[in-house]
C-alpha cells in the first residue's frame, strides 16, 4: 500500500517568515495530494490540494508543489502569522481508490 | 451544507469495557471512512464504506472492532473489549465522487483507563 513520509515533525518560525513542509510518497500511481490543517482539539480541515497533472498550485499565502519524478510534494506558507500555528498533515491517494494515506504531521509554531 | 456529525465528543471507559461511536456524513456522500488518530500521529484508516458496503477494512482489528453502515447513511463503530492502546481520537469522514477531498467530523476522543 501507499506510504507517506512527512518532515519535519516540528517547525518553529518567526511571524512573517516562510515555512516549508515536505512529504514523500511511495506509489508512483498516486494522483491526488491534499494538505490538512488541524488546530488543537479540532477536526482536520482541507487547506489546499493538488492533482498529479499539475506541478504547482497557489491560494493566497499557501502553495503546494509536486515533483512526480522524485515522488515528493511540499507545502509552502509565506508571511506566516500566529494563527497559522497548528499541525499540518499531508496525504496521498492511490489512483483508482478514494482512500487517503496520511503523513505523521508537522507541528508548526509561529512566534509573534 | 451541514458537516459530518459525530457523537459523543468524549468518552472515558475502563479497559475491557465496550464503547460505540456514531457518525452521520454529509448528505449525499456515498463514501464514509473511520480513522483512528493516536496522539502525535497522523490519521490511520480503519474502515471505508461505499454506501452500505465495506470497501476496505484491512486495518481494522476485527477481533475487537466492528463497524456498520445500515441504509448507507449513518455509521457506528464499536470496540469490544477496549484496550489501553485504543485511546485515541476516532475521526469519521465522508467524500463524494465529484471531489476527492474528505470532510472530517469533530471526532470522538476515547480514553481507556
């Protein structure tokens, strides 16, 4: 089955800095890669996603890049704010299936 | 649209007791998932339903966990008997064929003592 590795496990930045979280996946047939944000005690919420036919996608301060050859994808957050502090999960979906396999998460801490 | 509803929000039980969780997905979402999220880890799939049929239960510990989705809408997940290592948040999610992203419920935080 699919395996997703996520790094780093924790990331501390100053407000206004950029943050990058990286994930790798094992199955080259995976075709959908979402990112979820989970605040303490709350449900994971989808913040951005990318399909395998696209190399990059942006939504205001967040962007996701995908390198299919290397089987890795990254989340980029620019101009970080304290409210960006949360745990971020990447996930991958194997083609033909709807199940998502999640990474272990990255705790992002943005200091004012 | 209404979100994915789960209950209860919290549950504390002693080991070897039984517990049940309930989930009501978004209306019209045929696919329903139960995930287990242990503290500090990513969600791990337990079972996937398509309407009222099981699509994937390969990671469900069937000696103690069971789940059903009668009439293809609501679903219940049961643990009997519970072990200490079952302490986790149990997340329900649903999705539709038109869009691959999940919508998660708020989860049930289970503590087994």
